[in-house]
C-alpha cells in the first residue's frame, strides 16, 4: 500500500511520471497504475492523469511462459533444456569436488502399443503417472526431466545409499511390476528400459553423457 501511494504521487519527488503494478490481496487480479503529472513554469504540479489497466491476463500469460521455460507441461517435471542446464551445473560441481554424476535414460517399452490399444488419452495419463512416480526421487542431488514422448532422464550427483543407481533402478522395477490405474479404472501394465552412463568416465559434457546413457538404453532394449 505504501509503495502504491508513493507511485500515485511522483510529484513529491519532483518526478513527472511513475508506473506501478500490484495485485489484489487474493491475487486474482493484477493492475498497472501509470501516473503523469503536469507542472507549471514554477514547477508546481497543476494536473494529474492516472491510468489504471487490468493486466491480469498479461500476468497469467507471462507466468505460463516462465513455467514452460523450466518445466514440461504434461508431467510437471523439468523440461529437457532446463535439465541440461542443471546437469551442466552438476558436472562443474563434480569437477570441483572430485565426485561423479550418473545419468539414467528411462524409456517405456512399446509405448505405441499402449496408445494404439488404449488410445491417446490413456497414453498421456500413463506418461503423467510414470512422471509423477519418477518425480518422487527428485531432491538436492537428483533431478528428473521428461525428455520427449515416452522418454525420461534422471541425473544423480554423487550417487550412494538410497540415491545409488542400483537402489533407484530397483525401486523403478518394483513399481512397474504393479499396474498403473487410469482415471477410468483401467489397469495398464508396462515395462521400461534403462540406460546408465557415468561422468567423467563415459563423457566430458552434459549432452554427451545423456547421449551415452541413451545408447546404453537402446542396447538394453535390443537385448530384451
């Protein structure tokens, strides 16, 4: 309120214009206040025009664009671009602290059969539910992204204990032994192929590391 009042009276500071944005207490509405003050030759304020614009839609669009810059809309996980950025930070930290970083690429086997057999709506819900499960592993030393379609990527900084590749892989395999129950009550069973690559042994950059893990994943898929 104090900031708004100051913005409405720019002439107190000898200024002719001011712009201020604020929202209602319930944050359902956003407004922009644009103030223009006219002065006489003696620099005394004579007239003032205050324009109030409802910018709620503009703010919502900006928030959505900001969200999409970091997150995948369908799963709520990080998107690929931001994941690469975070992974690069992991690698820099690993260099400084002489640690390792493991990357897992997780792919749903025969996902096209799920979509062909049950439809796109069920296919999308499978992706959302699997993404929700993988997001459980997210934390200070684990990041997860939805790369594309039925592919996810996970990075683990200094993997050990509960955050070791072995433990996480074990939990993933345990989960997919159970069906994913859709909103319409249908049970969907699936399997996944997982490829793993480790920095700095397997690659020297984030993209190379992800590519190595993806290659390993496809080799596992070929082996059945």
